[in-house]
């Protein structure tokens, strides 16, 4: 310090005050860079990384709401793996995610291709299509709950009057064979706009010359879709599918509002079961163990994203 | 234009096909909202009449469900809570994200790549993975069962998302602009605030809109961390507290859903293009 001070005097520059020296220190690129990232990093460490560590600790202890428990090793995992409801939940989660993501992908590409055409009221139609994604999910799902009402279901009313359903029609949310269908339908309804809009952005970026070249080569519209559109959409589709898989797999809102996991646990997903065990039931340890089953899927997708997609 | 070989007739047919195809999608997307509105305006006698046509209002429009909502429930308190939470959480997250996003997108120092990856991973963490431990964290912070529990926890998903989005915007600003300012003697902070931020305004608007929408719509944390009726958000209040006993009063429930969605609908209609571009940038630039 003293040396640098003397050196400064030797150069004849005016002595820097303490404040000025701090300022100069802060102007260095790395110091400035670190100091700007600190608030975000503190947040991530304190409210994401630390709670994640706690979730692991909870899952290894018999921690109940209001009474920190003892370390019990893998007992919680042993308990839930032996639990019929948990095994049903694992099955539900995969069925739900797989069907919903496939439907959203297929319908999303279809819808994006439609939106890509030159429509009148293009902006209006895009706005309308995106609406389910913007409105508070819990509230729109509430409306779906009313549409699937056991007695006054508008879905059944319509089906019966079109001759598609024989009266009185299914009790969508109360029958084990129908509830999953209803939950998937609502998830597709809510997630479809996300797929469509992003795939649309992918479509817009495909150069038109490719289509012209394919047409010259005699490709019909299916051929153009199969050999031009689809291969060029692949990177965009990969991102959307991975992204959506995480959020479909960890869905909470739709099931919680629509069925709360019922009837007879046939629509429980990891998140709703964790909520039921950990908060309604107060067994935080076991609830945390259930929610941690979301982690392998998350880790796999993060890995794929980092390995293959962010590299481009 | 079109490839040209196709005839006028074929073009018209293709357009008609396009419109016809669009209709089921539009009906699917919009019907629940139509049904929401129509239910909220119907008399109970008509709502619960199996003979009535559910698509129409046949026995007159009423506002009773709305009046009940505004005068007999804590709905206005919930709206106020939602507003405070959304505005505070979004503003705080915006400031944190601007700083972090600029640092990650523009400055070179050791570890910047790792920090960027950390933000990206956090962006992908679903709230349902962390809601149980966070429910205990807010207890320890002494803010459990208050709106502050949500103000504090919402940045956990807003900051990674906003940082990610803003990084993309900051990268589009030419470096020379900043270098000029620095050479002219501006400090780094002045350069960020006076030169970079004004050029990133579309990104900031976008992040603000998404931040407000995500916080207003949030359900998992809002349901989990707050149980007192007076401290609930609009979304949770309508979903959980308008159900008296085990009975669903669909008229007032749908009235609540309509009014609690309205702020988002208004903002959305106004800023549609920002939503589309933000959605695309947030997911695809990953």
C-alpha cells in the first residue's frame, strides 16, 4: 500500500482519497463483475441451493411440521417405495407426462403450421391461441372443473346432444378411468400455446429457398414437411420438449385444483403427493423424499440441455 | 410470394382449409373463458337446471355473483395482496437480474461461465421440488403466513428467468457503445445505467411483464406458505376460500376467476408482442 502511494506521489498525480481508491478498485472488470453477480448468487445459494440441501436432509430424517426429527437414514425412501399409493403415483406421473408431452408436440407442430399461414387477423388469432398460457392456471383449471362437473358437465351435455355419449355420461373427475384423461386434456390445453408459439418461431427461421428447392425436386406437401420442415425444426423441438417435460412432470396446479390426486389416487403426481404427505399430513420428511423423485428427471434434462443444446 | 405454380383455385382451397382447421383450435383455446364469463352472469336456478342449454344465458343476466364477491368476501383484500406481492417481487427481481444479466453477458472474469450455468440450472428447477423446505425457511425467517413469505420466495424463480432473458438482450448491444462511454470517462456503473439500460428497454419491459404475470399467477407457493384468509393472493383466495364447506358455488367462483384474471388479460392485450417475443427468447435462446 505504502509503496503504491509513494509511487503515485512520484508520478506527480494528486493523492487519491480513500473513496477514490475504492472507486478505482471497483472499476476493475473482475471486481465489478463479481459485485454485480453477488445479489443473484446469494439468492440462489440461500433460497434454492440451501433449501435443496434441506430437502435432502428432511428426506433422511423423521421431520414433522413443528418437530425437527432425528436422522433415520433411508427409512423414508424404504417406506414410500413400499407404499401402494406412491407406486401408483410413479405410474401416473409417467403416463401423464408421456401422453401430455406427445400430444402437445404433435398438436403444437400442427397448430404452428396453421399459424404460419397468411391469415387475416393474424395477430388476433395468435393472441387468442396464447391466452390459455397467460391466464392464471389455477383459475382456468377451476373453470375446467366446472366443465367436468359430475352433474352439470357441459362436456357431457354437448356429447349427449351430438350423440357421442350415452346419457348421463361419465363423471369425469370422479371415475378412475376418466380422471386421468381429464387431467391430461387440461394440461394439453394449457401447454399447447407454448409449443405452438415456439415452433412457429422455428418455422419462421427456415429459409423459404429450401421449400422451393424441394418443390422443384417434386416433393409434395407431406414430403416437404417430412424432409425440410421436420429436420430443421429438430433443435427447436428438442428444447421445447425437454423444457416442457420438466414442467409437466412436476405439475402441481392442474391436479391440485381439479382432482387433488383422486379418485383413489389415480391422478396423483409427485408434487401433489408430496403436498399431501408433507403439508396436509405434516410428515415433512416423507414428503421431501417424494418430491426428491423429481430430481433425477430434472438432472437428466439439465444434462441433456447443457450437453447438446447450449453448445450450439 | 407463393411458389407460383399453384392455381388460384388451389390457393383459395388451401386458405379455406387453413381457416377450417383453425376453428377447433380456437374453440378449444377460448371456450373455457367464454364458459367462465357466462357462468358468472347466470342465475343459480339456470346454472343448476339440467334442461337449460349451458352455452347460453336464457333467463337474464345478473350481477349477483359479482356483488357477492365484492361485498361479502375478502376478494378486494386478495387483489390488494396480489398487487403488492407482484409489484415488489417483480421490481426487486428486476434489479437483481439486470445486475446479474449484465455481469454474465458482458464482463470477463474467472467463473463467469460457471455462474451462467448455475443461473440456467436454477431456471429449470421446478418450484414443486423446493416448496417443502421453503415452507420451513419462511417459518424461520418469521414471515410464514404473511404476504412477505411470497415476496421473498418469488425471486427464486423470477431472478433466474429474468437474468436469462436479459442476458440475451444485453448481448445484442454493440460493445463499442460501452467502450466509447468508458473511454470518455464514465464509470462502469454510469455506463450500465445511462448507456446500456436505455438500449435494453424492450428486454426490461418484457421481463417486467413476465415477472408480473408469473407472480400474479403463482399457485404452489401461495397455497403452501399462506393459510390466513386475509393474507391470501387473488388466485389462491378464489380457488380455496370461495368454496364454502364442501360446496362449489360456481357462479361466484367463476366471477372470482374472471375478475382475478382481468389484470393479466388487460396487460396481455396491450403488450401481446412482448409476450410472444419473451416466450420465444426465454425458451429458445437456452
